[in-house]
C-alpha cells in the first residue's frame, strides 16, 4: 500500500485489507512517502493496533512512487503481492482468498485482476478496467501477448487496486528493467508489462474494489500529464524491445506532446524551445488542439495550468 497525502482515505484503505477472510496469513506493508498531512500518523496508529499484520515503511524525504513501490516490494515476505494504494479500497472480504486460489491453480498465470468501481466525487460506476475496450473482457486466462498488446496500444488497463502478482515475477522485472530506477509518476503499467514477459493474466469478472479519483491523485487533471509523459516513455521502451517501429513512432509523438504540455504549463521556456526544435527537425506535429490548450495554460488562463504550476512548486 503506497501512501502519500492520503490522510482523508487511508483508514478506509486499511480497513478494506483487515476485513479479508483467508485460510492463510497475510501482511500489510504501508510505504508512506513523507506526506505533509496525517498519513504517517494514521499508518503508525494502525501498526500499533495490529502489530502482527501491519508494517509501516517511511523515510525523511520523498522518494517518489516508483522507488516507494520498489522499497515496499523488498520488504514483502509473501509468495504473492496484492496492490491497494492508500486512496483506494477493497470492499469484498474474499478478494485475497479467491485470487490466491487462482494463482495456485494456474502456475502459468502471473497477474490476476478483477473488475470494480471508479469513484469520483458523488459519481460511482462499475467497470472492468480503464479504457473502452475493457468492457470486452471475459473471465478467464488471457494470453501474455494479448495483454501486452492491449497495454501497449492503450486498449485497456487493469484497475491497479484489483491486481495480485507473483513476487518472483516482480523481483525479476525490477532487476531487468532500468526504468524502475527512474522517478516515474506512475509505474503500474511498467510492472504489468514486466510480469507479462513470461506469464499470462487472469481476469475475474467480479466487483471487488473501488479506485478513487480525486484532486492530487495520479488519475486527476494534474497527475494525468505526468502519467502521460512517463507512460509514453515506458511504451517507447517496450516498443523497442518488440521492434515495433510504428508503435515507437506513435509514442515518440506522445512523449513530445506530454513534454511540451508540461513545459508550457510550468513556463519552462528553455525546455519548450528544445521540444519545438526537435518537433521541427523530426517533422512531428503535436496537433493544433493541444498547442492551443498549452498556449492558454502557459499564461494561466485555464485551471489546469495554474494547478500544475502549483503542484510543481510544492514538489520543489
């Protein structure tokens, strides 16, 4: 459980883990990343209440989501690892038990995920995952190549808080992939792609989890820009591995769009100039809609630009 500025959500996330009914022992690793609110205090409070179940990791400085995830994994002792970030929660008490049963029964499966709910304000909707093509998911084993293609083509993506993986696969992925050493805004896609190099996936058509979208989360208006930039970098890496020239070109354009958006919104004119020159030399056009929107963001005429600049000031 990665926790950063999650004081308003963390209790519900922890309680969702504690309600699990299993035939095996499990532990909850809360990796708190130097929050400015009461996130750490809440985590330590639960550690005192459940010392045999909960362990809290923390440090004096913020290390970023991807490094924090790696730190948490190094401290996991179980055969399988399930994910639930501090602003999401599980609402089905048999989630862990059912997922372990599937992994035990299918040794070629490395990733198990389910459907769930997306909650944003007063709006809650049941989904099978992110992306329109996720509605086509059917319960059962999905071949590794099929899942990799879906992720790379952005057709669908699992709800992270619904996922369980083999720790052995995660360890192998972290050792092989240099991108895990980069301070990424979001590393779940990278993690799933690494698992799917050798293992298949399994989808369970059940409503077990709730992923919360809120201001400041990786899925809100600020976070999406960082996620877009880092996601494109990840996709370019795997496009090179698969020798897919069309995919590499498509995501090179995506990386440039994301960098241009970030540069303009943060008023980093040097970076903006570099990206524009690169676009001109490589004949990559970001698109008139994005350019217009970035122009407005750069002078603070839209909320997105103001929010992103404020977030960047807080990070520095």
